[in-house]
């Protein structure tokens, strides 16, 4: 029994080591993307594999009447919402769902932050982010009837507001807006990398199994003597 168990444990440890190397490469790639200076977002198709986490610039106007409220926690656990607003590009008319930033519960309704409802053609800078869906089936669904969303299902959001949007979000930077709300610069990159610890754990278990087997064999040999 020892041999197959040790083989399985060693296989798991090697797999975790490979995962560790992949995660390090991913984190380095994302950090390098975020470190680049902002550039104009291409007007044609945008490959997320190349543009995710890139800083980009856009000119256009917000469609504030179609904004979306994404439930979110800020620092220190304060409850609030990310304000996601369709943005119509000036040069092409293409629609992008733009995360303008965070507001606390008291500023969820746009009537309470009229100064921040920028009008006309404006220039914005943000980070390209991919959409995401519900991580677990038991989590609640997005509540389209109240326009409160729990996860970034971009296709659902675009259909809810009856717009044809590009297949990615743009999260604005921390440039202040009149009135102070929403607060931009909400991009968070948090990728845990515990695979090295898992590698050591599986390797340690394999070594322990071998040690037990060796001591067991020595004990049996002594009894025979």
C-alpha cells in the first residue's frame, strides 16, 4: 500500500509546484500590465488575453439614466455599491460598461450625487477587466427588478439596460469627480498563491509514509532475528 500512496502524494506535490510557478507567472504578468502607461483603447475588437488589466483612455459620454448598482464592500467593511454606467464612445458610438467607483448606501440613488453625474463628452482613464459570474450555485441571483447586482454578469447587465456593450468592463482610476462620488480607483488585484505550502505538505506526507514504512520494516526484521 505504501508505494501507490507515495506515488499519489508525490504526484500531488509536483502538481502544486507547477501551479505555484504558473501563479507566479500570472501575478508578474498582471503587475506588468498595470505598470504600463495608459493608451487609447483600440476601436476594433479587443482581445482580453492581451488587454485585461491594461490602463486605457476613452472619450465619450455617460448614459446615467442606465446606471447599474453592484453591491460591494469598501475598506473596513463599509457596505455600498459600485456604480456601473454605460459609456458611449465619441468616435464610434460603441457602448462600454464603465465602473465609475464606489458609493456608500446613502449615495446609491443618483439624485443624491447630482454633481458627480458628468454630462457631455468627457475623457476617462481606467483598467480593462473581464466579467465574472456567480461563483457558487447557492449564492443569490442578481436582482434585476431592483437593479441591485451581486456579481458582474456583463451580458445580463447589458440586456437589462437594453444596450449592446463590449464584452469587458472598464474600471475608472481615482480621478476625483465633482461632489466626491463615486470614488474611483477601486481596482483590486488579489491572487492568493499558497501552492508552495501545499507542495511542502504533500512532499512531507510522502516522506512520512516512507519513514513509517522503513521503521516498520526494521521492526519486522528485528522480530525475525
